[in-house]
């Protein structure tokens, strides 16, 4: 909603053709406001209809499902620390292999390893072992290291948000403190957004990204010392640019089918197949990440310095227009809803499964910055990680029975 409705609305109403910053950066919405929202609003409504549909197996067990009580009961489990440590060590092993490019390519494995570190962090959060603080720190340090190295800070922000939600649940934080923490997160987010642009300019040479942790920290401290660097017109414009995924979606709406024909579902089928078939079998398999889509369907020259995509609505729209956007977004919402509902249902019998919900939620938060192909790809990797770390490893090392 923020990235596809609110930020675009600000671009149409405030940061428009009459704004100096917009003129300088040549950052205009490519279609009229009425045309843009005529496609986006029905598509989002269809997505939410699919997202909130109640499946029969949920309706029948609605009284047995209480996520809050289930989460509270997790603190009594004595094996949480051991399982979290096991997953953490498994992650470190895979991370080393990825850095050496043994079995994994570092870019392909980075996202799923982020998810694996996150789930081990939640196991530590819900344990009572005295060493849990140390391993929580190690896990979170990985996210900071990975974000600074890649120059991509979206995952770090959403991860921090999820950690605080679970932490406030554990500590039973008061409503006033929740509001205070939320405001603090927003301020940190604004600071990250301001610093991120400067950091990328300093560390990206047009071909390679170079990490420099000390530079990032220096820029962050400078912005905290000078709040006026955050709350000024240019900075607010740049923050809106960062949030406004509708900018690229408007380019897609303007470009297709005027200059590029509808795909009639070929892009969706190709992306779905690519998620299942490994590259070792499919040599010329399309790369996930949106580079091909943003170039072909939005006519944007992509230099690789930032993370951009046409969004799930954009990918659905290029099939055959408004009706494909509405239909596919409804099915996408229904898919997310079904997986979420399965987690809820399974939590009646196996409470620890809720510790895996955050890594399932993460790509949903970031969906406007992704496309359906990338999300399918993530879900396949998520299923593999879930099978290995939730079902197989605890069964082998702790003889824990998992309800299938």
C-alpha cells in the first residue's frame, strides 16, 4: 500500500511536474493518475480478497488457533536454543561454501541464507539459555554485514521490524513503548534511506559494488548530528523516490502494449518453471531479480547499482492488461493466504512452526520490489530450507517428532 498507493499519490500531488527536485532528476510518473490507479486499486483489492479468504480447514478450527498463546508457550521449550544453534552452525557452513562458490553462487544463496539466519535468531529469542544474547548478536551482525556489503538495506529494515515485533511479544511491552519504538524505527528508516544514496554513490563505480562499513557509519553519524539533512525538501523527495515502486509500474503501463506486446502468460509460466528447474539442468535459465523485466517491459536502462523491479502487479499486467492483473493478483493473494493458513493450522499441533513464519512473511513485505518469478524462486528455496532445518535436523539430532 505504501509503495504502490501512498508514495505514487505523493508523486502525483506534491512531487509532480511543478516541483523543482522532480524537474532536476527528471523523475515523473509516466501515465496519468486516473490511468495508474484504475489498474492498481482493483488489483490490490483482488489481492486482499484472496489474502483474507477463509479456507474450510481454518473455519473448522478457528477456536483452536491462538497465535499469541502459542508464541507465549514457546518460551517453555528447552530445545529451542539447541535447535537454533544447530541451524546457526548449518547456516555458517553454507555461508562459507557460498563465499567460496562451492555448490552455491553467492548471489543466489545470499537471500535464503539471510532467511536461515533469521529463523535461528528467533529460536534464540524464544530460549532461556544465557548464551542466547551472544548468538542473537552474531545473527543480527550477519544482516548488517550483508546489507553494508551489498548496499541493499530493505531486508535489514524489515528484519529489524520483525525482530522488534517478536521481542515486544516476549517482553509484553506496553502500548506506549510500542508507539515509541515504532517512531524510532521510522526515524532510523529515514536515516538509512538518506545515507543509502550517498553510500551507494561512494561505493559503486558503475560495474562493481565495494563495501565500506566505516564509511557507512560515518555517514549515519553525520546525519544524526544534523537532523536538517533528513527533514528537507530534497531528502523527502529522495525518500519518496526510494519508496515509490509505482514509478516503474507506471512505466510498464505506458510501455505495454504500446511498444511491447502482451505476453499472454508466457512470462509467468517461464518464471514458475525457472523456480523449479536448477540452472545446472537449464543452462540459459532466466535470471531472477527483475533485470530482464525492467528493461523489456519498462524500457529502463538498468546499471545494477540498486534493486528495482516491475512488481507483481506489473508482471501480472503485462500478460494481457487490467483483467490479468486483477485475476493473477487474486490468485497470488490466495496462494499466500493458503500457506499462511497451513502454518496457523499446524501450530495447533506443533508450536515451533510459528518461528518460521517471519521468513515466510519477509518476501511479502518486499513484494512491491519483487516480481512473481523472484517470489516463486524464494518459495522453492524456502521449502527446501524448511524441510532441512525444521523437519530433518531436529529429527536427526534431537529425535523430535514433527507433525507432517
